[in-house]
C-alpha cells in the first residue's frame, strides 16, 4: 500500500527552520550563561585581588622602610670598616702604659720630670742605597694628652721619646742615662742639654739643681 503525505512542503521546511532557530537560541543562551558566570568569577577574583593588594600595602611600606634601614646600616658598616682599616694602618702598636711604667721604675726620687714627649719618625727610602729620610710627628704626654697637632706617619716608623725636668745634681742625670741605656725598652740615649739652675724651695730658701733634657728611642724596631 502506498502512503500518501498530506503535509505540504512549505510546512515541513517551516518546522525545520523553527527547530533550527530553537537550537541556535538554546546554544546562544548557554553561551550567555557561561559568559555571565565567567564575568562573575572574574569580577570576584579582581575584587579579591584588590582587597589583598590593599591589605598588603602596610606590609609593603614596612618592607620598604626595613630595606632603607638595612641600606643605611650597610653603609655605616662599610664606613666603619674603612675607619677600622685606616686606624689599623696608623696604629703605633706601642704600649704607652708600659713605657711610662718603665720610666717610673728607672727615675728615682732625686729627679722630677716636667715633660714627656713621644715623636714618630717615618723611614722614607727614596732610592736604594741612600740613607733613609725621616719625617716626624709629635704626641705630647704632658697633662695626659697623647694626641699632637700633626697626624702620626703611616708606614715604617720609629718612636722618639724626649723627657725633661730637674735633678738634684749632674750625677743623678748621668745615672738616669745609664739606666735608660741598660733598659730593654730604649736605645740610642743621648742628652740634649744639661745646665745648672737656681731654684727656690717651699720654705723660701734657694738651692742649686740641674735642668736637663734627654732624647732616646723605643727599642721596638730593627733597621735593615
């Protein structure tokens, strides 16, 4: 038996178009829903990131402050290291207290010192075979002040000591010179001057004394 289709072609094509339109609308709706959901998620993520950035601003400011403080401390440490290096270069490495103690041991009651002066002499070798040229800088010990107006020389140096005062007579000065020469602390001892001088005692009586000045060097170097 042959089937007879009573539906016209325009009706069939219209139904197919409706089905196609409905499918497209459903697909576009799904895409729109996905875009809305993605937009919501993205907006939430951006808001959360902004909140985290706002919360991290105080920590960032603190980190920058710590970084600046670290840079300042590092600069100070570098400067202090340079100063320490410079101080090590100019350090005389002499025991002032030990030298004064040795002088106190060698000087007897018949001698009164009025000045103790330390001087640094640098050895400058300009050409091999020539005698060393010396430059000096003084550091006075009178009044407990060991810092002179001139800077101590840097490099190989020997230290000169000059003492001056009064003695009861010339024999006491000669004995002091002998004790200085015998001391392992000192070398090259020689008197700068020695002269008699009239002095007045506490009771008003005049007496004769010997004024002197002696120069010597610390025996802590060896000249080659």
